[in-house]
C-alpha cells in the first residue's frame, strides 16, 4: 500500500482512497506491504506530506494485527526470511 496521494481525487487526508486500501489490507493480510514512495518520483504538481501518509496507516490497517503484518511481519518475511 502506497501512494494514496497519486490515487486520491480529493487530496489529504485521502478519504476517497481509504475503502480501496482497506479492502486490499483485509483481502491480502499476509501479502500486503506499506511504503511511502519516498522521495515521491515524478510528481510535478505537489509534494505529499509524509506525516499525512503515516497517518493513513491506521485508517487502512485498523487493527493492531493488521498493522503488525503490514509494517513488520510481511516485510520481514519478504526481505529477510531465510
């Protein structure tokens, strides 16, 4: 999950993207990762507030278990599992 600023028509706090992102987190809890897309390449009209992007996390991963999978467990398994 990344780039709500690229998908949103409304802009921050990206309310229009929340249902889509929640559906992905709920449908693929063991496969989804989160990222900021920093340094936000190819954006010409605006630069997103990284704090607003972090604030988006608990809105799409609503339980502590979903947040742990999104931010810790899934990246650990993908990048550092042996």
